[in-house]
């Protein structure tokens, strides 16, 4: 990325919104009013002049964002708060009430947020989180109806038991398939052998109906000793999960141990190897498993050694930045950057490392309704950032 030109803080910046205006020949979504940005800079990326703007915060360890069809967005904070950002980018100081109790220790807390495919009519919001169970915690998914500043009729639809006692590797991302089924990624809870156990939901990709029922065509339905929720196994700690906008394939990325972060395409009933195979090593430096590949295991499409600690992932299929069309974007925690992977089908042909060290640990990355990328930085005073064509100001 070229050296950035710092520009003066301008009085207002319009974001989100449900209608669009033309800005420099590109369609850019705008809100009904505007927000004064605290930080805003011009950046040149892939030959295009873009704007990086800090548009909402502070947020305490924000984890995920979901855009609302009426404009604005919902953002989760890991300590257990669900926050609303209005169409103008203003953060409501009041957390949304009715959120389930979370186990906010270590990597645990309130994690992903997703809207029901029929949200416009049913207002259902889905949350993944670390739930306190006995003396430990497990990844759970619950849903409730958003009514103003409250979630009503909250119900738990998935518990990834048995619970663990450590504070690591909860996952967890939520993705709705075109048929309305819900995919959930779960971590191995720091107990690597659980990822290979079919009677255990840790270290898996899970597939359920919207109300938690089991789809009859799940691959392990009817198999003795196997949990019927399981769609795929051998997952270490997946914090990226997204559908390919053209093929409908489910793409996933996960944290490796010391090195060996992976990007995978998730197939029904497949085994992705953890901890039998890995491109990383134990934190002690000792090897794990039986090497990097073995029969019956699906090899990753892309691997990072050393680890970048990936979190958040999205395909870019908007029109605002044509150079990005078809790319896969990944946030990075340890590496503190945004990664763009150029693809040819399932093959990664080039990696671009963007915003290195500029905004900190990038926890989530999504494409907004205006075609810009929206990023969450994971810190005690984190923020929502926008990267895209300069937005309309007033």
C-alpha cells in the first residue's frame, strides 16, 4: 500500500442508509443524516484512492457486525453487550436488553450476530456466545425478536456440549444457507482431541434448522454414537465462515496452533484433520499429529505460516471497488492487518496485505450496503471502521 496522505477532519460523513448516491462514478450508500468522524484518511490501495474512516466507537472488544435492512447495524461486544449503530453512524449509548448471560473470560463472551433470512417480517436475531454451564462454559446459539431496544422471546437453539473449563476456542460464526439452514462454527475448546470425536460438538461445523431442529439430510443422522448436528469435523477454532456469492460453497478459515492458519471449503461429512494433521507446531515447538496431510483428510486451500490469527471473512461482490471483485477478505488479529486473497476458482493466485498496523487487531470484516468494507478492531476501546470510496459529506 502507498504511503497515506493525512487529510483534515471534515465536519460530517454519511454512512449505512438504505439509498445511494453517485460519488466519483461509484454507487455509495448514504444515510439520512451524517456523523462527524474522529479519524479519516485517504489511502491508495490497488491503484484506487479510498477513504479509511473511524465511524463509531468506542466499543469494548467488538466481535461482529450485522447490517439492518432499515439502515444502521448491530454490533456485539465480547463482555456481553449488543449495541445498535443508527443509519447516520451514531452509537446508541444504551445496550439492547434481553441478551443472554455470557461467560466473558479469556476468549469467551458474546460472539457473532446474524439476522434471520426473514428478518424484515419476523425481526429474529441470532447470537453465538460462550454460555456458563456448571463449572465451565460451552458455545451456544440463541435467537430473539428485536423489538426496539430489547430482544424478546429469547430461546436457546444449540448448545455445543459437553462444556469445557478453559477460556479458549469457542469459535464461533453464524451463516445462513440459501435454503434457510444455519451453519455454526465451533472451536475445540483447547482440547484438541475433541475435534475428531463424533459424539462431541467441539471443533466442528454444525448445521441446524432455524429453530434448532436437525435437518434429516445431515451426514451423520442415524449413525450410532454421532451427533446429528455435525456437518464437518476436524476444525480447530474457526472464526471465519462465509458463503461464496456465486457458487454457494461454504468457505471457512481457522486458527492454527503456532503457524498453520487455514482457509478451507467445507464439504458435507468431510474431515479437515485437526489435530491429526497441521501445518503448524505446538507452542512448545514440538510437532502435532502425523504431518501436513494424510488420506481421508481434506487439505486446506491456503495456509499461513507464521500465523496471522485470522478472524472475520467476506467475499467482495459489490461494485464500488471493481479491482476487488471476487476477492476474499480476511481480518488478522496477531498480524494486525487486512488480507485480500485474489482467487481463480478455489485457487489463491495472490495475497495482498493491507492496512498493516494501521487500526490494530481486525476482528471482523463485512461488505456494507454501500459496497464499502466495514472492519471492527478488537481492543478495549475498539471501533467500527469504513474502507471504501469517499462517502458523501454534508
